[in-house]
C-alpha cells in the first residue's frame, strides 16, 4: 500500500483508499466523479478518489488526472494518467489516445 504525501490515507493496487487504522474509506458515487470524505488534522475534507489515488502513486500533487477508459468511476491506478491540462483538452476534444498507467 502507498501512503498519500499529505494526508494519512493509503491506497492499494485496486484504487481502494484506507485510513491509517486500516479501515476502508466509504466512496460516494452519486456525482460524476467518485469522492471520499475524511478528517485530516481535525478538518473535514471531501476529495475526488481518482485524484487521491493518482497522488498516492505519484508521491506528489498532480495537475490533471485522465481516466484512460473514460469511465470516471474506475479509479484503479492502471486506468489513470497524469497529464497536463493542455494534453487533457486534446484527449477530450480531439480524441487523442493516452497509454494507461502513466502515474
């Protein structure tokens, strides 16, 4: 399991997120992007699952996360690519292809 660089959140190969205690975080799939809510240093935070997974694997903040199969609820690391905003726009608008697992 990999630890997030800023939060006490851990990620496995399937993109599941866990607290430091080992308890799995509950994922909210009711919007376009899946999110989780957790407490960090006494503050309640809600973050996108795909961004947390990408940052766990990257070890640092990421600019833009692209879902290679275009399924926004598939946040496995092998489906995520760390791309620039410009590249992401070209992917979405012009249909460019990106190899998966660039994180």
